[in-house]
C-alpha cells in the first residue's frame, strides 16, 4: 500500500534535490525521498545496535577480543 505524504521543504533542499535529478542520481523525487528515509532509518537502527553492543561489552574492556582468544588458543594447541 502506498500512502501520500505532503511536506514543506526549505528552498535550498529543493534546489539540491533538483540537482540530483538533473545529474540522474535519482529518477524521481519519490525515489530520492525513499532513499533518504531508508538511510535515516538504517542510521538510527545501527545506532541502537551499537548502543546495545556497548552496554553488553561494559566491564569487559580488559578481556581479550574473541579473535585474540582464538589465536592464543590455536597457538597453545600448536605448542603442545
């Protein structure tokens, strides 16, 4: 389902959008808005994931990274 949304834009943004259209970076204004909104959504989702990872990692700063732990484990196995 497609829903129509009406917005008011700053004239400078509209001129930049017209340049994107002229340079054929996007085919339509609709495409430009969809791409811009998807980038915005992805940005905020990535920020949320990063924040969750940082919360999980709190207090583990002194622990070796998983990669380092695996390498050390392999080195121990090979030295035996």
